[in-house]
C-alpha cells in the first residue's frame, strides 16, 4: 500500500513539474520583450522547484537546514519582487498572500505530523484550503499570459488538482 502511494505521488510530482515547466516556458515566450516579467517568471519557477525539493525533504524528515534555506530564498525573492513591483499593489499583494499561504501550509503540515487523533480533519481541511488557494492564485496569474486554449488547460489543471487533493485528503486517506 505504501509503495503504491509513493509511486502515485512520484508520478503526480513529475507530471506537476512537467506541467509547470511547460507553463513557465510558455510564459517566458509570451513575456519575452519585458525583461522584468521574464525574470519574475524564471525566479518564481526556481522558487517553486525549491519548494518541491523542500517538501520532499520534509517528507523524508531531513528538512531542518534545507527548510530554513528554502524560506530564506523565498523571503529574498519575495523581497526583490515586492521592491521591483512596489507601484503595482496587486502584484505586491499577490506575493505577500502567496508567501503567507506557503508559510501557513508548512506550519499546518508540521502540525499534522504532530497531532493526535481528532484534530487531523481540521488540519487536513486547512491544508486543502491553502493548497487550493495557492493553485488558484498561480493559475490566475499564468492563465492571462497564455493563448485562450492553453489558459483553459491551466484552469482545468487547477480545478483537477484541487479535486484530486480533496479526494486524496478526505476520501482516499479516510476509508
């Protein structure tokens, strides 16, 4: 059972990173004339890859220093983005909300590992809500940069990810 879950998790992770890479390449292509937008997309891609790496290490319980490094890189890139887009309130709010959601997500995951029976459903609900929020936030930023057909695929993938997360957290893991 554990091998099946690990295999499915690895496959979903690879598919997610593949989709993220394709979306990043399309976003860079679309924003090619605007150096600031290209840098933002590439730095965001690198930050998400670092986040995936830290989550994997977190699952393996070898996360202390790498998690701190990940949060440091996230804080630095976020500070640079906020500084660069200071006049654009929506971009600054997006970065601050995304960082807050990521921090809360890590705290919820840590609490989920430590919790006793009875509270885990509330924590799983918070994890699902935060991941769905982050997915919708990033889809709302990526989709407008894409052609309409690709934007529809981005939104379909976001909805599918939220639905699969709900299924995995509340149906599959609670027989």
